[in-house]
């Protein structure tokens, strides 16, 4: 059973009181409790079942502009006392940093809005096993599927964040996740793909049959891939891959990257970096949202941010420390984005496929090829050749490359946005990218 708010609050209060007695000019503490249960299957057989139950505490102490932190999983009073004493002693011997401080009081969250982030339902292990048995049975029923792996995880957590300026609040959250990985084989190749579902509430996840069918279908259609030659061509990114572009964008506009000067988007506020049709929003208050939060890891209220409006960069992701370096106020993004997404485009998925006579449709990328300092992008990829709006055949062993500065200005988005993850995108087309293949295309 998850520890209640009263228990966590009492631990936080003890920490703040002791830090003050020791002479700290400021302090912050996060106390959390989480329980996770996971069942794994492999080839229709139970592979592993485990449960973790973890308490955690993280403490920061300040002495003027000096700061240090310490953390532990032992919440016994004697251990907490020793932790705080060690933390404050370290603080005394830490060099001053003019940007160290607790967040501004007027930015702290004043109320906890109910975003329906917690489902008290417990899906016991027998039910998890039944779900995975059905999933594995459906997935392996396809003749070409030769290997299956699946997993079901249930997480419940609760936390309190408190600081010496009077902030003390927290809330429960939950998640239910299931995944299916399948391997298919024919006389020419062996291919792998997956399907995944994760929601705050149990009733919202995909059914076992739907998950299994999608995973096996996606895997089988990748069999017997062709090689293609090198050329400049329009690339269409499947929604699962398109959201990765947003992940790279979020890294480039984090205040830490901007303050260090390690982002190609430094000094780009109020400049046109995308086409005028592009809008990017980070919305923390979506009901049941996978990335939803009331406040960030410093207690600063999280409001909706229009990061890009009509192609123009409007905001960075700002925390307290780096915000002070940049002379910007925190906008509740210590810890990063919440529910980040491209707004829908104005063209259907079908019309996007028909927009050029030939595309490469990318369903998987390989490697981490994003350089956020220069904007260079290069990854291995697999997918499909599309001609005249129709999927012709799978392709593999290609490399796609470009630079985000150019790629961002050549994006066209479909109107098929779904909120499946904490970062979401419609299907995306980027024109004029370089594709390096193995040899000339033959049909």
C-alpha cells in the first residue's frame, strides 16, 4: 500500500526543521514512495515476475549562495538526521554560486488541481498473467512469428515536495503499461517490431488482442526488405518516430543547453525556425495525461507553454538555476517537458502519402544521431518505399541525414495526432533529406 501524504509530510517537515536548526538559510526536500509490479512472458511462457517497493528522500541545503544535496532510500529518523548533518557540512565547504537559490515564492503552485492521475485499481499478478497469455497466444498464432516477448507493469507512487519558504504539497499518480515485441522470419530475412501502451488508468490501455495483432502485423510487413540507392527524397516519419524530433527540439531549448551555449537554438527567441503552419505546445494539465503535472520538481506551477507559434520560437524550457543565468523566470519546467506535442497539420494521412510521387516511410531509426550544438542529424533507418501513395515494399540499411535548421523549415504534418505518450506528433513529412542506401533501386 502506498504511504499516505501525512506520513510523507511528517518526514519532510522533520528535515526542514533540522536543517534550519543546523543553520541552513534555505532547504528543500522531496520524499516519495513507489510500488512497481512487473510480469514478463517469453514465447508463451512466464519468464519473470517481480515487485519493488521503494522509499526515497532527496535533500538540498543552502547557506547563502552555497548549495549541496544528498539522497537516500533509508527513511529512519537516525539516518535522516545523519544525512542532513552531512549535507549541511558539505554545503559549508562548497564554493558560492551566485545563481543558487530556491524558486521565487510567487511562482510556486498555490493549489493542487485534480488531473485524474491516480487509479486505485490493483491489477493483481494473476490478471497480468491472463492478459499476457492472451497477448502471446494471439501474437504467436501468425505462422511467420518465431519469437515473442511481452511485459505488463503497474506503478503506483506518492510524493511530497517541501521547502523552507513554506511550500509543501504533492500527489499520487499511477501508470499501467504493456508491451509486445515480436520477431518474424521468412526465407529472406528476420525482422523485429513492437507495440506499446501506457496509461494512467487501467481501463484506458489497449486490449491484449489489439496489442498483439498490431505488433505481429508491423513485424511481418517488414520481411524481405529491398536495398535502395542514395538520393535526396521526401521522408515521411511514422508517428512513433516523428515524436523523436520533438525530443531533440526539447533538448535544444532546455535552459541548461542555452545557458551553456551548447544549442543551435541559442538566441533564437522570436525568430522563425519552422514553417508558419507549425505550432508546438507543452500542456501539463491534460486530464489523465501521461506527462501531466501540477508543478515541476522545484514546486513551480506548470502552465501551458506555446513553445512555437506559427513557426516562431516563443519560449525556452526554464528552471530556476539556469533561468537566473539567462535572466529569465522559471516557467515550471525543471525536469523537462510535460505533455509535449505538435499541433495537427491540415492534410490527411492519405493525402500526405500522395503529396509526392515517391517517399521513404520511416518506421524505425537506429542510433543516436542528433548533434544539438550544430543541429546535424544522421541515423540509420528502416521503413518502406511509397510510390503514388501506395506502400510498395520494405527497405532497410539506409542512412538519413540533414540539419535541424533546414529540416524544421521543411516539415509538413498530417492531421492524425493521438495522445499515446508524453511526447506526441502527427505523421510528419520532411522534404529534401539525404538518403544513403546500398545500391541503385530496382523494382
